[in-house]
C-alpha cells in the first residue's frame, strides 16, 4: 500500500531529515511511527502526502510511483489520503459541518449530496450533536475528532496521522486511537506518527522507529526489542 | 476519480452526475457557477471598505478615458458639421466694375461645384459698417471706399471636404476679377491635428489607467488571498485543485469590475452633465445650438465589459502568482 525504497530527504540548507529509509505498509495494516522529536516522522508522512519530495529513492502508493505525479496531480493523490494533524487544522470561522464537508465539496458534491456523508462521519466520531457548532466551542479532544471526521468523510483507503494525540490526556488519546482502530477494521491502512511511547506500549501494533532520520527498528514495540 | 486506486468506489455524487443528460449537465454547470458567483458576492461584504475602495478606483479610473472619449466623439461630430458649412470668401480686385462682378457671380452659379454665391456689394458693406461701427465721420474723410466687393461661395455638397474646397479655391483664384480667395481651412487642419493629439493622449492615458486598475485589483486580491492563507492551506491538504481554490477570487475580481463599471457610468454621466453646463454657456454666446451626446447603450456595454475584463485580469494575475506560493508545510 505504502512503500518506501531507499528514501532520503535532505532539506534545503543541508539538514538530512531521512536517510535510506525502506519499509512497506500493507493494505489494511495499522502501524505506528515513532522516534524522538526531530527524528523525521513528520517528514516521512509529508513524503507520502506529497507535501515534500524525496531527495533520492522513491515512494509508492498502491504501486504508483509518486515521483511521476505532477503538481496538477497532487490534489488527486491527496484525495486518496486522509490526513490528521496535531493542530487539527480546522477552519475556525466555519461550522463543524462545513469543515467536515470540505473534502466532499472539493470533489464536486453539492451541500445536499454531502449532508448524509458528513452526518455519517460525525456519527462515527460521536459528534453528531455538534454539527452546527464552531470549532472554538469544542474541547481539544472534540476538535481532534472533527479533524478525523474530515479525514474519513471521503472514505480514503489510507489514513495518516501526525501526533494526533499530542495535546490530549491519556484517556482521550486512547479514545482517538480506538477510532483509528475502528477505521482500520473496515480495511483502511493507518499510519500514525507519535512520540508518545506510553500510548504505543499499551497496544500491540507494528512500530517503525526512527532515529536521526534512520529507520532503526521495524518491530512490534520498542521496549520489546533488545 | 481516484488516481491511485482504480477500483475505489465511485462517489455517489459523481455517479449520479454521470447519469445526467448533457443538456442538464450543461445547465447544472452554469447553475453551479452562478451559485459560486453569488457566494463570492457575500465575500465582498466581509471586507466592505477595501472592496468598495477597489471598485471605486476601478470605476473612477475608467471614468476619465470614457469622458475624454465622449468629448472627442462630440468634437468630431461638431467639426464635421463645421466642415460641411465651409464657405469660400472671394475678394474681388479693386476697380472691377459691378457689372463684371455680376457676370462672375452668374458664371459661378452655373458651376456644378458651387451651391450658392452671395454677392456682398462693397457700397452696401460700407453703409452697414458706417451704421454699425460708429466710425461714420471718420469714414466720410476717406475719398474712396476701402472695402472690396466680396463673393461668398458655398461649395456644393460633394465639394465641401477641406481637400475639395481647397481645389475649388484655387480654381476660383484663376479668374482675373478675383484678387484672392480665402478658405479658412487652417483652423480646420489645426482642429484635426488637435483631435488627433487628443485621441493619442486618450489612448495613452487609457492604457496607463487600465494598467493601474489591473495592478490595484491584483493587489486587493493578493491581500484577500493572504488573509485566507490558512483556509487555502487546508483546502490544499484535503485535495483541492488550484482552479477550485482560484475560482472565488476570480469571481471577486469579476464583481469588482461589475460594480466598477456601473460606477464608471454614473461618474461619466455626472461629469458630462457638468461639462455640458459649461459648454452650453459658451455656445449660447455664439447663439448656436449644441447638445452633448452621451454614451450610447453599446458604448456603455463596452465600458462595462472592459471593467469586468480588467477586474478578471487583475484577479487572474494575483491568483496565478500567489495561490501557487501558498503550500502546506
Ligand atoms: N522545512 C524544513 N526545512 C528544513 N529543515 C526541516 C524542515 N522540516 C523539518 N526539518 C528538520 O528535519 C528534521 C526532522 O523533522 P521532522 O520530520 O519534523 O521530525 P519529527 O516530526 O520526528 O519531530 C528536524 O531536525 C527538523 O529541524
Ligand atoms: Mg513532527
């Protein structure tokens, strides 16, 4: 589903954020990406969503080489990827409904056509009653769930999350992870970047560990490895 | 349509749209655009002051060339009229007998190039001058009449252009009785040169003002874009194409032109009304009737189309440059 082949990324200025990264996430797999701050987790996710391009090596999604994607094709690639951010990136002057409907509107849905799907997505994250609210009226955990609803409303085959639990307490964090598990169970490939090792330790998922841009571990849990 | 996943479930909205007939899809396309256009009208009210300033600048900038255009147009029609009425004043040599003058008058009347010949008798002219000028006694002191006989020749319709009239004048001067003739074409030539100059200035001015308008609209749209930077980033993150993001800004530019065009109409009419007052005071002095012709309907539409075009062009330039530069990171 997602495949990295000898991927290196050097930012302008010379900092090497990733070096020689190889791994593969299979269809329907759920995996964590971890490492200290600055290890290159966000960079790795940005290479998948084409916010950055690799310096060398190649990234493939479903067998398609992303190097071949032109600037005008980038939006269409992103429509196949649901993205979730630590700061959730909601539009604060739009209602929850408008925020979640945005990806559908972009795909050419009318508001009426979008309504059913938006409600379904909000129902899944348990926020159906907040549809008319503005994000500022919601708690941090609720805002994050609106971000998740927006990411899944088009039912993309891939979900990427960058520190989705960064600002949340352990209980709320676990709720968010459970949501990802639910999407994973219906066949979505999920890759979650987090430095919250405590959270991962309680779960049994494949964990990719980065250190200074190198993939040093591709096992179950960092603690379980020697 | 999914680029990476060939068999990804086709979305409900899209599949429904595929079933629509081409005619209905065409209608839906326009309905969609009109909806978006109206929605972007709402955007203008979010920043009413800046929007209004831009529209006003656009409208007022177009007012100046439009007004100049109307004035040049009017001057052209006046000069055409004056040219039509051009007369040749033929001065008769001193000492030519009145009978000879009469013969000449009759000969000229038979000339096909000439519509009318009026003889201003020198005795009658002196009498009139004596009565009107108040120099009666001074004139009495003269032993002979200093005024020449004059024939006022009106060329026939086809010979009234300044070129033909000049040739006719030359022909008239060949008569032995004629001292010289005078066709006041010089002022006509000057007027034409002036009109040509005015047109050139108008062209240059219009070009500069249009450029200024495009830059101003482009700058306002640029500020609009920058103030929506976060929204644009989010839209790009969830897969919006550049054209989708651009569209509302292009509509905004179109509205600037739409309203700016109407402002240009109003301001031009106001300015022309004001100028007409001044012109009427002048023409009243010359006891001539004069009506300033305003913008015709088709000219108004051209101004409007121009305003909208400039608004679109300005926003297009801003959108081209600035939406590309906003990228999620
Ligand atoms: N746009 C950028 N330009 C230059 N350096 C960057 C840029 N983005 C990230 N980096 C650097 O790359 C390294 C990896 O960053 P990042 O992928 O954000 O790490 P993580 O998400 O694991 O904290 C860091 O040292 C960071 O300073
Ligand atoms: Mg990061």
